[in-house]
C-alpha cells in the first residue's frame, strides 16, 4: 500500500484499558470496524487486547502500551513517547483512561482530543470528580452517551458545556436481530422448553445492582403463580460474583439463578430469554440493552440515566424505579403472565432500536467530531 496514500487519511488513535468484554469495549470495536475508511484507525490498550480485539487488526493497527511507572498519573512518559510515535491527528479516549491519556496526548502535542464518557456513578465520588475535572480541561470534545449523562457532566465536571456533545450509542441491528431459540442455553442448563428465562448481560459490579435483581427474583419465586416457574440467567463477570452467589443461596434461589460468566454466545442467550432485565443504579446508554431490544426482547429495566430515552414513550410502562426489588418483581410477573403484551412490546423494542439506535447515526456523529478543527 502506498505510504503517502495511507498518511493522507486522518489518523485516529483510540485509547482504552482493554477490549475484553463490556459494552464500551464492544462499541469501540464497532466504531473501528464500520467507520468511514477515510480514517486510519489505531487502537492502544493500556493492559491487554482481549476478546473484542480478535480480528480487529484487519481494520486498525493494534498497540499494547509500554509499561507505565507508578507515578504515571503525574507524568506518563512511556505513553507520551508511544503517542508521538503513532502521531495521530485525533486521540479518542474512553472511560477509565481519561486523565492519564489526556495528559499524555496533550504533552505529545495532539491537536484534537475526544473523550467518550460511557456512564458515571450518581452521585460521583469526590475523587472521580476531582480527577475528571482536570482531564476535562485538556479535552476539546467530551461525548456523553445520553442526555441525562450530559446534564450530569455539565453540572459536575465540565465548565464549558459547549464542549459536551451527545452521541447516543448504536448497535448493528442486522447482527442483533430476532432469532428462533437455538436450544443451546436450555441444553447447557438442562431447562425444558416451557421454562421462562429472565436474562441479563453485564458486569457484576455494584453499579449494576444485581443484588436488587436477585432480591426481586426471590420475591417473584415466592409469590409467582407462573407455571413452570422462571429461572434467572446472569451472563457476565465482576468483583460482586461471589457475594451475589451467596445472596442467591441465602434467599433460597441458589439453584434457580445461573451465573454463566462472560460468554461469546450472545445470540444463543437472546434467543432463549423471555425477558431482558436490568437493575442498574446508574447507566449511560446501555449497549447490552440496545442489543437485547434489537434482538426482539421485551425489556424490563430501571429508570436511570439514558434508559428512559432508549425505551421511548411506547415502552415507558416497562421502566421500574431503581433500588426497588418489589417493583421489579411485579413488572416481571406482569410480563410473564401477559405473553401477548410481552411479545408486542418485544416487537416495539426491536422497532425502536432500528429507528433510533442503529450504528449509522452514531458513526456519522463521530466522523463529524473527528473532522472538526482543533478547539
């Protein structure tokens, strides 16, 4: 390939911790795979590549960061040198690396830096606010993935709200489409076809509220007239797994709550789920939720962050308040005992994502930001 032709494209460097599962990581991989070829993609991981990096070298030059010293929050010299070697026109940072990457990018002389904030705790811990305010001063464009997150950033992190742009997450609606049950999940868990599966996919971390979900499931099992009784399937990994397993056992539903860990078989899960559940305490715009709705699943999710925007008016009745296991259990019961309404809402969920949360609008917005002159 002609070197001059390659360099004539605008070079975009994404910096992220790793690409090993998670909505943010999947989103970055989708941007790199599908963005207009007038951009030359580079991806720099600070830890290791991971699952979503598999095959990504066809679309981007992959880099693993040189080891950083303990004082890298003050002076990330190896990262500065690596950014200078890559020589990007734009650096795009993602949650978790903002401060360190923005410091290194500015010291490396990058003219435009874009940061995407994929979600924050509400309220933010003081330390996070303190660090991110300083990162924001070095950042030309700050992307919030929901309107609610943009308001939070403007109120607590970013003084000049003109630098905040809302870019809603998008998913590949052809890849995530309704499918007949493959039967693989039921075979693996030894579940009969009539058993309804309430499913969730996400990180097992406190912000995701899976303790609330397990409490709600225990209430549902005690009170539910549904026959056969439902099971709960949680796909994901995180620091809370052991505590959640102990909680399920303590509530008497240890054998009905199935912890799968991370899995690549997302289509097998979606095709088997009767309901997609989310009990988050805080969210930006959940990629897992968008994928499940695109796959034609009825969502029952907590009304936090950008979830109300994702569901829209037509599915507002499927929102429940956060930290309320009674409300979540009642919403599940309603969906399980009214299958016709549930299936109608599943179709509406698919239509909602196809109309408003596909990949193309998201990619166009990022392309516009990359093409913008330096602030």
